């Protein structure tokens, strides 16, 4: 009877070892989730930098427009000046709009990537949390079962010592 208890204890110890291996695997998986989160944060940072670049370009375009306008007013005759100024502003405005649209599209793409990365990382993290909770429950059951086995083994040993 004591050998049966020992064998069962050995099986439970094996199960406990397997649970520990699963916990190690969970830790590895959680590290992967952390890496995904870091990637999402890098994507968000890239989107923010793109937006900052867009703002700087718009500011530079305003400065260039102002400088060119000042030059045109000081150097050209009034009639010819008005026509050239309108054409130049139209070209510059068109270029600036095209650049702004390009940068906005890039920023939107970076935000979309960041959101997708966040959603994926959140899903992975939620899965890992569920797995972790399940493993903790399994581990608690194994510990309780092991404690009960140890009590029964101790009782059986005491009983055999009495005989």
C-alpha cells in the first residue's frame, strides 16, 4: 500500500514538474507579448515623428512663402507682380498640399500599424493571462492533492510503525 502511495506521489511530482515547465513556457510567451508591445510603441513613436515633420514642413513652407512674397513686392513692378504672385502662390500651395497629403497618409498608415500591433499584443496578452490563471489553478489543485497525499502517506507510515 505504501508503494502505491509512493508511485502516486511520483506521478504527482511529475505532474508538478510538467506544470513548472508550462509556467516557464508562459513566461517565455509573456516576454514575446512584451516585445510586441515594444513594437507597437515604436510604431506610435514613428507616427508622432512623422506628424512633427509634417508640422515643420508646413512652417518652413509658410516662411518661404513670406520671404518670396517680400522679395516679389520689393523688386517687381505692380502689374506684373500681381500676376506672378498669384501663379507662384498657387504652385507653392499645390506643392505644400501634396506634401501634407503625403505626410498625412504616412501618419495614418503608421497609426493603423500601431493600432493593429496594439490589438494583436493585447489579444496575446489576454490569452497569456488566461493561460496563466488556468495554470495557477492547476498548480493549486496539484499542491492540494500533493499535500493530501503527503498527509495520507504520513498517516500510513505512522500506522505501519504502530504495527
